[in-house]
C-alpha cells in the first residue's frame, strides 16, 4: 500500500469538508427584508466557519507532519485512517449547530450545540492519537530514517489534544459562550505556536 | 491512457461522495425547540453516515488494491470505471433515505429505504466485479509482474460481494431493522477482516 | 506553466461537478407518505443523473486524451480552460431542471428544461473546441512528438460535437421527450463507440 | 514541509469552492409555474456565477505562478496559506447574496450584497499579499534560482489588487450596479491582460 493515494484521499476529505463549511453560512432574507441587519445578525456563523476552517487546516498540517515520518502502511492503518477521516468529515454538522444556536434564547440549546462541537473535536483528537500510536508504537510503520526527536515531539503533543478538547467541552457545558471562545483561542494558540515553535524544525528544502 | 489521472478522478469521486454524506445529517430546530432532544432523535442519520462512510472507505481501499495489479488501461476499462463511479457517487441518496426513514411509523417506508440502500450497494459490488473481471480475464490489463496469488484472492473475494449485499437486501425486505444492522455488521466485518487477513499481504515499503 | 497542476484542478472540477449531481436526486416525503411511490415517481431524476454523470465522464476522458498531446501551456490556454471548466461546472443546474420538469404537466416547462440542458452541453462542446484548436492550430502548444494521426482524429471528432448537441437541442424544442432520449442515446453511443473504436488506439503501457 | 501536498490541498479548495458556486444558481418553480420566465429572471445568478468562477480561476492561476517561485515552506507560511484559503472558500456566500439581491426592490439590499462581495475579494487580495510578501521578503522562502524579474513583477502587480477591490467596493456603496459591472470588467480585464501580457513570460516546456 503506497501512502501516495492515501494522502490524496485524505487531502481530498480535508479540503472538501473544510470548503463545505461555507454551506452553513446562510442568510434567509425574503423580500422585503433588511439584508444589512440579517448579514450582521449572522455573525456566529462567520465565527463558527473561521474556527472550524482553521482547526481543520491545523489538523491537516499535522496529518502531513505525521505522514512524513511514516514509511509503510498496512490495512489496519488504512482502516484507522478511514475512521479518523469519518470524524473529520463530520465537523460541518456541529459547526452548523453552533452557527445556528449561539445566541439561541434557550441557553440549553447553546449548551447542546457547543457540547456536540466539543465532543466531535475530542473524538477527532482521540482518533488522531489512535492512528499515530498504531503507526509509531515500536516503530511499526515508521520510516527507517524517522527523526526520533520529531517522533517523540509528536507523541508528546498529541497525547495532550483530547484532554484539552474534553476540558473545553466541559467548560462549554457550564458556560457555552466561554467554551466557544475557548475553542477559538485554542485554534489561535495553535496557529501562533506552530508558527513560532515549528519554524526551525520544519523548514525544508523543496527545490527539485 | 495512464492510470495516474484515472486514480486522481476516482479518488476525487470517493472523497467527495463520502464527505457529502454529512449533508444528510441535519437537525431542523426552529426556535423555540429542544435541540438536545432533536440531536438525540437524529441517531439514525449518524448510524447511516457511519455505515456509508466506512463502506465507501473499504471500497476505496479495495479499488486501490485492484489498481495496483493493473498495468494498462483502454477506453472500455475507462468507461466501465466511470459507470462504477456513477453508482458509488449515488450512495448519498439511499443513505439519506435510510437516515430519514429508519423509525418511520410506516414500516413499508422503512423497508423501501433499506431496500434502495441495499440495491445500490449490490449494484456497486456488481459493477466492481465487471471492472475487475474485464481487466483480469486472460490477464488483459494486468501488470506483467502481477502477483497471481493476489489476483486469485481478489477474484475469489469479489465474486462473493454482490451475493452478500443481495442477501442483506432480501433480509431488509422481510425485516428492515435486521437488514440495516446486517449492513453495519458487514462493514464492521470487512474492517476487521481486512485488518487481520490483509496484514501480511499488504505491508509494503514506501520509502523513496 | 506545468500542465500537472492544471490537470489536478480540471480533474477536481470534473469529479466534484459529477458528484454534486447526486444532490439533485431527492425525494420529499413528509410523514405520513408513501415512500415507495415517491421513489418510483422520481425516475426522471435518476435518468438525468445517469445521463449527466456519463456525459461528464466522457468529456473528462476526452480532456485526458487531449492533454496527452499537449506539451506546453500559456496563460491564454489556461484562461480558456478556466472558461471551459466554468461551463462544465454549470451542468448540475440544467440537470436539476430536467430532473424536476420531465413529466411536468406543462409541456412548455419540459421544453424549457431540456433546452437549457441542450444549450449547456452545446456550449461545453464549443468551449472544448476553442481550447483544442487554440492549442493545436499550427502545432502551437502540441508536444514535439504528438501523433499527427491522433491530432487529426481529435480535430475531426470535436468539430462534430457542437452540431450534434445543437441538433438535439432543436429536437428538444419540438419534442422534449425525444430530445431527452436523444441525449441519453448520444451518451450511450459515445460509451460504446469509444470502447470499440478506441481500443487499439489508446492501449498504452502503464508499468513504471 | 513539501509544497506538493500544500498545492494539492490548495487546488482542492479552489476547485471545490468554484464548483460549489453552482449550488447558488437555483430556480424555484412549483407547478404550475412558467419555468421559462423563471429561468430568464434568474440572470443575476448566472452573472454572479460567471464572475466568481472566473475570478477564482485567475486567483488559482496566480497562486500557481507564485508557488513556482517558492522553494521552501515553514509552518508560518502554511498557516498563512490556510487563512488565505479560508477567505477563498468564503466566496460562495457573497456570490449567493449578489445572485439573490441584484434587482432587489430595496436598493439598500443590493448595496449590502455587492459590498459584502467586494469586501470578501478585498480580503482575498490582502491575504494573498500577506502570503506572498512573507515568502518573498528578503528572499525568505524563494527558490535559489527564482527569476528576480518575475518576483518583482508579482510584487508590483499584487500590491495594486487590494486597492482596486477596495475602490470597486466603495463604488458599489454609491451605485451597486456600477460596482457589480466593475467586478465583472475587472475579471475580464485580468483574463485578457494575463493572456496577452503573460504570453511570452509563461510559455514553458512541459515535455517530460
């Protein structure tokens, strides 16, 4: 099993799931209506779109880093990746829930929406761990020249992910808006952290 | 005709059709409503999403195994692949029927939904056989170094597929819920079987 | 400008536009309703799905044949390809019109739907000619080793396309159902013709 | 970080976002209705589809030209590209607003729709500049053999983009229809300009 086609399939699912998020951004405005008010009123759907798109971009980038260390694939790895992508492709649904119910007069609905959102990302992080530890445990599918420092770095970072998302989900059950802001800040943190922390590590030469 | 672009097109259709499945997962909840109850009540759409996504992942993985044994392509092979992908890309429709009608008060509607689902996957399996036997009969399009054991293994496994799906479809006509569980268990069986059975066969070296 | 990324973009648009066709296949069945009757009643949407998917598969395969003869690209070629893909990506809209209005009690609506369908495919054929003749006129962008027999064969076949689609569109204005059957038969003809006619021409070795 | 997978992801997002535009082209025509009148009446959605598809095709082509000059990537570059793609994938939303509200009896709604459209493309141009100047400033990520003339040409052209889109957005606030025509003309100008101006610069040999 070459990883080439696996990466094409994974890249396709990431790109499609991220781009489908825009279908959740909608404004219903039957004439006569005040479009300007409707567009401004839809702000939670823009925030939800941005948070999910950036988070999926980060997961995609991390998947890329992981695949760089992997030199072999077996059917189990393939099936685990399919299950991982199944959770990734699920993201547009909770994103729509959050877009539609942040600001819902019933706080219970806000809570439900953010909780489903948090559970989805917790599961994504769990499945990403399963994929990674299946491949790296005992060096099972790693490249012969995999960098042990990078491998340890991935393991150390990944193991934290599900707990952070679980924590944010629990925070969202107490206060939906705090939870929602937490998901945004965590995405932002990753963007900045990976830019600064990863600068030296990942610069690689691409010239053919 | 290179297979490279054929695989890109096929991977694209698989990835898009699988990711579009999420559009069938929907909860309509006009305010005021109880979002939590609606989200829980939509469980058949999650199950249908998972069953179809995993089944498509398996078909994609098998398509990959098949293409590894194929070294040439002609226009007939191309057109048969297009017809095969046409059935694959149809899957989101019966998945939506199942998502919406499992639990329908009219058992006749449940039966219709599961039957259309079963017929679609039976046709998928039939078309996959047509594609494979066109390519492998007399070694027509196989690679010069195709592994005869793998070729025989694919032929032996593939010929069973349509009959299993036909059987599940008939079971669904008698009892829709038994049929639906059957489709789920069959997908699960494939995930486990291919992981265990295929472990030795498919481990290949990916290092450049 | 490499053609590699151009082909990736084109393959993406073809695969997505073809797979999006399934969103037009829909059955609205609020409980209580007779799902079986609704599923059978939706037959025009299955026929429209199949006709459009197969036609797009054929156009994709022909685009592939064309790109095999092309060795250089300039910005004009790129922009003409974008305009060509714009028409290809438009196909889901007329397909939905046909799916919804074949069987419309008002024959004028049937006529409109099939006419828009026909005009779209006529434009697709026209744009494909523009792309091809821009690239091949005087050998402008052809590979140094382009096969003159294949180049002449493409030119001879392509020039017929728009006229056939224009003829079918005019037939559809007189009798929508005859026109619709004509589009189906033409797609079928291409599948069979290209399989038989193209067999010797296109068999190529894919072994690395 | 190889740019290969980054380009696959970017090409995927461009192709999907452009192809999703067709979902905004819709005609609701419950029987009995006059489909022909409805199809003609929907002209703003065809124009919006064409303008956005062509503009995205141009941005995709320019992204390609930019990536040809880039030889290395770091995490910051990756994250900036994700943010750039997030704005690109947003385009279907303002395109729908324009399709639905050009011709709105309330001119304020026309104005809002075109303004959101303009702001989105202004942001796209700004983000494209951020990506480019991050990579090219001091030659940070450029190829060793990057052509200084092409690099200067890109910088000179890109810096103008946001101001043109900002100008068109302001024009749209005064007169929505003038603004809309401006966006169309600017896309057309780019198609023609890049075809003529870019002819000598970009002809490259693709033969393997």
